[in-house]
C-alpha cells in the first residue's frame, strides 16, 4: 500500500497498533480517504466504522489478502526481490517510485502468479539472491539482475542508478517507514548498529553531502558516519513526528517491523584457564537463525590493558548454540581479580561477509560488551570421538554422520557442516547431541537437496566440537569428506530402504516373476 | 479484492495483516517532552482553536496567540527513550551542544538547499499586520550555524522564554528550502538549558505556525553536531 501511495503521489499512513488514533491524529476531515484492509488478520477489523464514528468519511474501502499482487498497476515494469531478502525491499521501493515500477516479493507461494505477470513485461529487474526453485521459474523473464551476493553492495548499486545525488536515506532494513516511499533520494542499507566500511567508501566516492537516517535507533550509525568522514557528511536523524494539535508532544515515528529472523548473540561468560594459558569465551546465539561472529577483545585491569586476543576467522553459531572458543593468552594469575574485565568488540551477521551488527551491553548502541574475567582450571579432556563416515540419504532427505565415542564415558558434541549448497545457495548446518560411552551412532541433519545440489556439492566440510562436559567442548575434529549419497529416492528407494540396496537386482527379478504369474492367472480365468 | 468507488487524493492503510512469520513487536519511541500550556494572558479571551495551544514560549508578554504552536524537549544522552516493549535505550548523542533540531512541514530533498525564510514563505495568516505575525515574532536575525558544515546568513529567529522571562539561549529559527519551499523551523540544541517552565530543563524550544482550523503535521530531525 505504501508503494501504491508513493506511485500515485498520495500520502500513505499505516497502523502499527490496535489504536485508531494512529490514523486520526494524522488526518483531517477535509482529507479524501481510501482505506485498505487486510482480509486475513487486520490489526483493527472494520476500521472504517471507527473512522466514521470519529467524524471521518471514508470514500473508498479496499480489502485484499494479497495487496502485493492486487495493487499491481500492471504497467509492465517490475522489480523482483525474494521474500528471504526483505531488507532489500526498502532500497528497491525508493527506486520503484522513481522509475514508476512495481515491486513483487517472490516466494514459493506466489511463484506461478509472479511468473505469469512478468512473462511479457518490458522491464523485470531482479535484485539479490533467489532460491534455485524460484529462480528457474522467473529468470527467463529477467531483463536485468542485480546481484553482488551482498545486500549492501546491491543497495548501493541501486542508489547509483539515481544519478548525481546530494543526499541518501539510510536504513538497516528492519522497519518500514513512510520516508522510503516519499523520498526522491536513494535508500541504502546499513548494519543495525554498525556502518559497513564499503558504505562509507560509497558515500565518499559519490560525494554525498547529507545523509538522512530513519529512526533514532540508528543514531550510532550516524555518529560513525560523522566520525569516518571527518564531519564532512552531515547527518540528519529523523526521529519524531507531531502536529500542532499535539500540545507540544513529539511522538515516535510510525514504523512497522519487517519480517526478519531474530539476530541476537551474547557472551555468557569468559574464563581464564591457567593450565593451558587459554582465555575461553562462551558465545551464545540467542536468535532463531545461524549467525557468524568475529571478535577482537582486550583484557583490562582498572582500565589498563594486560592482554588481547582475536579470532583469525569468522565463527559460525547455530541457532541456540552455546560455543566455547579458546584463545591462547598468557596472563599472570595475580593480575586476575574481580576488577579484571574483558571487553569484546564482536561483530555479527547472517552472512560471513555481512557482519553488520555489534554486540553491545544492554541499553547501549555501541561496543564494547564487557564481562568480568573468571579464573578456572580446566584439565585436559580425555574424550575422544571419531568421524567415520558421512553421506546424504536420498530417500529420507537428510545427512547422516557416523560418529564413534572411543571412551567409556558419555561425550557431548556439536557438529557443523559448512557451505553446503542447498537449493542453489550456500548454507551452514548445525546439530548437537550426546554419544553414549563406547558406542557409535549416526547423527542426522534433515535437509532437502535438489538434483543440481547433488551435482554441485563436492565435499562435506565438517567441524565437530566435543567434550566430556557439555560446557567445555574444547576438543575438535575438522574434516573434509567427499560428498556422496546413500539409497535412492522414490519407490525404489522406499523398497531398498527395507530390503537393502544390494538386493535391487534380485528384487527386480522377483517383481517380474510375480507379474508374469499374475498375468497367467488372469488370462486363464478369462478363458474359463 | 473489493473496490467500492474511485479513489481520490488521500490514501490510508488502516491495517496490515499480522504476518504469519515471527516479528518483533512494533515499537514506538516517545521522547520526553513538556506539557503544552495555554496561559490566561492579560486579555480576557482564551483561544480555543488549535492555534491557541501554544507553549509559553511567549511572543509578547502574556499574550495568547492563535497563530503559533510550540514544541520543546530534550535530546541529551541522559534521556531514556522507551520502546514498545518497555526497554530503555540511551540516545547516543553524547554532546548535543551544536546539534540542531528541525521541525519540518513539507519535503526536504536536499538539506544543502536550506535558506532563510521570510514572511512570504509563511502561511497567509502570518503575513498580515497582527502583532503576532511572522515579522513581529521572528524579529531578530543572525547567522544560523551547525558545527562547521552549515552556515546560513541573516536567518530570522524568535528568542523563546526561559524561567518565565525572555531568555538568551533557546532560539527558534525560520528556514525554508529553495526547491520545495518546505517550512523548516530550527532550534540549536543547548544541553539542559532552563526551559520556559521554572525548574524544568530543555535542550530546545521551537515555535511553528499553527493553522487555526486543522492540525499542521511536522516531522522532526536532529542534525548531529
């Protein structure tokens, strides 16, 4: 609806709560009002009745369960983005208003409809990645595809199409606000509390003088821009709205959250093991999606640095995972007391190339994240497990890893498979569990791979962290094994899953014999 | 989809479907702000129209006016902003002195096109001969600066009141843009200054035109120092 308003040069207002005041406070009885209401689960049902009661006349009422399709002006000009790339939708929206195009959000549910609409369109510009099964249906209609495998670069490339621009609007893509549909300037993406270096470069190379940041939550990004540009770029933070009826009150902007995964990490504790001279940080992924992190840390006593450490490479944390990571560090034990703190400068994101957020203390927008350093002696862990085999099971659509616990006591583990191609896109997988002492087990990760994935995957890149204590998974296995499959899909796979794959020739022979016998019996009965 | 009649100028989206994917709670942030007051003044009439809701950033001594409305508030790091889930955030602007708050009615496409406003940029009701017209209200001028990046000469401003008397710190400037003629009223932030209310502090105080019949919407921006 907001895009529809922008394309028709009209003012769009949306609700983000169940109070009709969110609308009535921003319109007058002299306005001509068209109301759009979802038929699924609107925040307020039959809101036009409440507006009428408040003295406003609704000229037109429009209801739909899919405004993205129903409001399409069908002028043959489209911009496409995958629903898994919602953050890109806002930079695209600004470009759509500029070029009088319609944005279609594509996923499996509307794939056929979208493919039909764009088939004879004069302009179909796709932006960002798409899963393979979606791509196959729509790619033949592309007139152009903007895809740098990086949403920040994608948003900057879109911004470049505006020509010479004195100003840009910056958003982290997490919330929708009217500015993105009314501004004549491009919209580019930033991190949630961190500006990407490439973005600073883009601003400087394009001689951007002014930046408008939507929402006070991104004020830390604004300060980073000011600092990085030596204050040559002016930053305006759009933070409030009001009217002369509001008795002097300034209210928050009306913003609506975009459907996005929850990204949240923390560090539960940090300890120093003097036996192995290691600092161990326990990273915890509190979100609902796998997340990558990269950390630099300093150890301080009363403000004085006594040591530092950092990650050599990004670390992947599965959703819900608690991962202890050990850093070699030699600190005198006498320096560790209740005043010893560790300051974490941890950036994280859903892609290793998009670490666009900083870990911060509660109620703070910028790093560091600080914890008191604990002292704990941790002996060498005798746990030993081996990774014997791994395969993709076609019939059951899952990966199976054969693990053996070589000690008599239980061993805990978490296992990750990196960069597996799934539906055309690289994906990291994660699982965790426990192995009974002295026994082996096959550990499964369900995942569906299509035929092209089966051809394109070359290896299983596996990392397993394990230990006798679930809090201390310090032993590890890193292996790359050739990608291979087990079993067959379909009815043959079903049968062989029961009788065993080696029996296929005998099974086929048996089936043929049975068919012959049945045929003979049927023919004889007919003759009688 | 049902469509009952042709659409006109203003479009409203009353509701959005609650998405079937997990979403964060919609949030709204409220800045701390003062209660707008309507004083009794020396004249007998209290103005009941919208434009009468004016803060005591007095234009003339104890005169209530129907042509102006005001906003005031704080933007310092010491102010905690609530979001929709009752979590407090600290505004990260550590030093507001030198920052500017803008109340904008209209569209600003290029902030570098800001220029001083005069009465011809104001609503008609502020261009006449009334004692609280634009020229009598914004009756001083000086160079408007924001840090080292912005300097506009001869910008008219109104000196707002502090602690019940006309102050010396909190000024409200009148600006516009050369391309869109947006109405922009600016205040240079002064950390924890005395507001027009005795004993209460504010970082900015703004006067904006008020249309008598309907509310005039404004969007607020903070330019970082």
